[in-house]
């Protein structure tokens, strides 16, 4: 069984910084793309940043230059460094992983963490 667990959210003032972490645990064969999504109050979930298993990254337009996604394959973890936070960054941040559970099958599942709350407010 595969689990993704996020940590690092909290309350921060505008202009502040936070670092989110997501660690995959359980039994799996390989992890491909991993991403951070967020759901702001009253809005649909949106992709914030994605990192491929070889390191290529993509960012949502509004976070470019402020957020940085990194990956530690040895720890099965990704991180989201968030700087220059704005009130519109408030939301629940979810980790997503495209994970192949077993070597005997080519199936790649879509796995989600429970989310961590980020609140940007003075």
C-alpha cells in the first residue's frame, strides 16, 4: 500500500516563506511525476508545481519565481519552497504521485496525500 504524507503547512504573514514536504511510504516499484496541487477556498483544485523523475519542473504561472519544487529520490520525497507568499496562495496543498506499485505490472496509479493547510494572512 502506498501512502503520501505532507507536512510543513501553517500560518504565515504576506511576504513570508514556508517549506512543504511530502514523503511516499509503503511498497512500490517506481515513482514517476510528483506534484503539488492546491485548493483555495471557493475554487477548484489547481496544479502548482510538478517535477518529473529526472528533474524537469513545471510551475503554475502565478508562482513562477517565488516557488521551487525539488525532489530527493533516495528519500522518496518532494519539497516545495514557497517564498514571497501572498494571500492568494492560501489553500490546502496536496501532494500527488504517479507511482507504479509492482514491477510485475505496468500499471501506474494516481496517489494523493491528505493535504496540509497554508494560510497567508496578517
